């Protein structure tokens, strides 16, 4: 009888522990994306690519990190910088604390909390993501990557609010506003940024900090037609020009 009572007590304790463990699991990402394993250098897969999208803006000065699903030294450095920027232990290993921080930074539609699809959809009053240089699905993939780098840029500048004035443009829209009809905006890789209020940060501050946020293209004050905004894009090559800002 005593043994049965002891086993019953142990079963109750184990049951309680299981409940506590289940309820204290890391916060999940709701409708967006949840990571199911700790990621470190040497890992590969779609979950690594999802992580890369969110930390690419922390890879370093002039580094436009590839989203290739391979957790190499560059990804480790980006994760460590992200961790440091958000007050976490900067070990370059993405585990529960890192993922919880990312979950807090993203909305259910996977956009970062300070940017939205409404800001970046088709210009010229067209809306949507069709009529560009790539498919609508690819446009959305590219825009999401640009928004996450903009989130990193924003945090780097002390969380000063930014606003997107132009995101995706169809070929026809791009031509109608003086573009080539085949520029970065038609791929969804580009966004134009301005301060959201009070004139701060300046366009030059945005351009200067964008060099550290994973953008291959940066055009700002002093570049023709860019004195009233800073253009950033995720092209793989580097093209920076903001002469009035010393860039």
C-alpha cells in the first residue's frame, strides 16, 4: 500500500512538472513563424533562412548578408550583434532568448512591428505587388527582407521612428515618376525612408547608419532627386551615394 501511495505521489509530481514545463515554454510567434530548435554555426535549413531574414541588418558595416539557409561565420556575427543590441548574451547562438526577442519584434504577418505591408505596397495608387520585374511573390519576399533591415536601422538610431514613402512600384509606375521602369523598386528590394516626425533623424543620419544595416544601395542628399528622402535597397552589389553626407 505504501509503495502504491508513493508511486501515486511521484506520478502527481511528474504530472505537475510536465504542466509547468509546457506552460513555461518560450513564447511562440503566433501566425508568423516559430523556431523549433537552437541554431548555431554549422546548421542549415529553412529555419536558418528565416533567422537570417531577421538578423541580416546586424551583419556589420557594408555587409549584405546572403539569405541562403547556411549558418556560417557571417550569420553568427549577425546573431551576436543582434543579441548585443537587444541586451542579450552575445554568444552568436540563436536559442529561446533570441527567438523570444524576435517574436516580440514581429507582427502576425511576419513584418517587423514598426513597418507594415500597407507602407510598401504598389505606388502610384495601384496597390498590390504585380507588374514589376519579378513575380508578386518574389516582390513580397524582397520587401520583407528590406523591412527587417529597416527595423535594424531604426533600432541602431535609438528607435527613432521612420516612415516609408515609397516601396514597390510596377514598371509603369516607376517610369511615371521618372524611374527607368526596371529599377530596384520594381523588384521590391527598395524602400524610401523619411523621419516619421520632428525632422529627426536627418536624411544624412539615415544614410550613414544604413551602411551598417545590410543595404547594398544607399542614395541620399546630394544624389539627384534624393534631397527629400533616403533610398535604401538590398541589391547584392554596393552602390552608395549621398554626397552631401560625405557618403
